[in-house]
């Protein structure tokens, strides 16, 4: 008579979502302070896009893959590469590697990201309220920027900047809330109700 043994593996790895949310949120706030007119596009924004918004989000996405989280993997790796592609789009023409994107191309780029984000927002309807706010405001941000750039409308781009500061701020809140809630073992900063599945 043979005996069967079942081995259960417990996941003891850290939650990567705060890293991804903070990388996205802080970089988004800094870029949109530029869009709102507070300073010019500069090396600080490009460095944040490469190092934190880009690289750190990709790392968080790979960690989410290890946790079998398809949504987190798709979101963090996609937006991590968004930041890297955004920086590349600005830097490649400076090195003579490509022609600079015109307004139509930049608008199309942002509109495609807006469409992707809108579908990802639908996924957040099964998650918590904080993620719903982030993805809805990010969808609006991409489309505001797409239209503002296509129409060369400075007022719309400034409005997008303030909306983007809100979007990035909401991601920073969600990331820090998860850190503090875990450390204190209770809800210090609420993330809102989780939708019933």
C-alpha cells in the first residue's frame, strides 16, 4: 500500500505592488508638474523615467509574475516599458538614431496607451477603489494629452498636467497605504472596498 504526501508551498515573499505603485506615481507626478507648467522637461524627469518609473516597475512586474498575479505583471511591466519608451522617444533623435516624433505620432502613442489603460481600468472593477481611481484618472490623462498635443492646445496640456498630478498622487497614496497597513497590521490608510467576485 502506497502513501501519498501533499506538499504545500507557502509564499513568504514581499508584496511588490507598493514598489510598482510608488515608481509609477512619483515619476508621473514629476512629469506632470512639467506638463502643468512648473518647469521645463529636463534630465531629472528622464532619469526618473529610466531608473524608477521604468526599471523599478519592471522589477515589480516580474515579482508579481512570481506571485501569479497576471494583472500586476501586465500593468507594472507595461508601464515600466512605457517610461523607457517615453525616454527613448525623446533621446533617440538627439543621437541621430531616429527622426523626432511629430504631434500626430505623439498623439497616436498616447491614445494607444489610453486605450490599453481603459481596458485595464475594467479589470480594476474587481479590485479595490484606490486602483479604480488610479486607472480611471490615468485613462483620462492619456486622452487629455493625446488631444492636447494633436491640437497644440497649451491650456488642455496644463489641465492634463494637474490631472496627472492627481493620478500620480493617488498611486503614491495606494503604495504607501499598502506599506503602512502591512507594517501596522491594520488599516492605517484605507484602499476602499474590494469588489465581490
